[in-house]
C-alpha cells in the first residue's frame, strides 16, 4: 500500500513531526516524493525530489521511533 502521511513522535497532535507526500520541504526547494517502510531495515524512509525535477534523494530515515501511518485510499 502507498503511504500518504507519517507522523513521527510519541504525541500525534502536539509532539509529532508530520510528513506528507507532495509537501514542500527545505525552504520550498524540494517536495516529499515517497514515504516507504523498508522491512529489511525496519525503518520508514522519506525520499525528496528537487523542485527542478532533476533528482530524487533519500532525506530521512526513522528507526525505533513511534510512527503513525496514513495510507492512500483509492475507491
């Protein structure tokens, strides 16, 4: 399933960082391209794409942290 959003941190409403596919990051120079759970590493990883669409790179990796996941639902 495609992950649409993750919240990383112990308190979803007030203490977690929220990351959403398509969200602008790094001073509006990039957008979140993909959020994926990598089972072999037991980690959630976030890839970003530069606004000029030339490059997709790994930006963040979360291991051993509380994570709430929201999936894309397509009816």
